[in-house]
C-alpha cells in the first residue's frame, strides 16, 4: 500500500496497490492509464498546473546545479 498526501488540502489516504512491490512510479503509470481509459484530460490526483509547477522547480534546481542538456 502507498500513503498518498494532498499537500494543498492536507488530506492523507492509503492507496491500495495491486502488488506489494509496486512503487510510486508504478502507481503513477496506473493512474495515467486509468485517466486515459476514462477519457479524462488530466488526473484528479495531480492537475496539469501542479505538474508544470513541479517541472519549473526541477528545472530551476538543475540550472542552479549547473546541469545542462544543450
């Protein structure tokens, strides 16, 4: 099982997984598959806005660390 925390609302819940060795990446892949199968444009677990915000922060960290892919 995976503990999922919503940092905006403070809500924490336990997510049942299909295998005990499943990790967060497997959960993320399963959620993307579920959303696509349901015809959803985005997952209620994480909006595009939050995903983009994460990417902006990660890009800033990489730049500060001197990482470049050019």
